[in-house]
């Protein structure tokens, strides 16, 4: 029995969270059904990986947003704390003020490759 071979083009598309992830693979030579199925699996794995990366990027964007909000709240708390005499600060208040001071001190060592690169904002 002769094995049938075909020229094939595989397209896989998944929708996730209102975004579309799509791959296309093609063979310029005749291949078997098993090879076509293998291409389909590879294409699906690529789409699955794109969705995994998208989820991770979205998670990181949410964390960045939350951190900005938390820092703003902390900054507001510190403004209120600093209106009181230092002798009246609680241990928690002292820790909050020190946290911001430490972060500001450490930020002088941030290195951004000295270029004009700007991160995209969401």
C-alpha cells in the first residue's frame, strides 16, 4: 500500500481574553498525514505558549499597577506621619518612613543603560 502524501498548510487560532493568537505553518513538499498532524501539534503548542506569555505579561502589568497604588498610599501615610514629632512615631510608622528612605537611597544606583528607551505604559 502506498502512503499518501500531501502539501499542507496548518493554521491554529485561539482566542483568549479578547485577544487572538494565531500561527500558520506550511510545508512546501508533500508530507504524510502523521507529519501534518505533527505540524498541527507544533502550531498549537506555539499558540499555547503565546497565551502563557500573554497571561504572564498581564500579571506583571497588574503587579506594576498595584505597586504604584501601594506606593502612593504609603507616600500619603508618610506625609501624615511626618507632621507628628518623631518621638511620637510608632515602630510601624518608623518602619514606613525608613522603607521609603531606603528605596530612595537605593534608586541612585539604578542603571538604565543611559539611553532614551521608554517603557510602554498600559
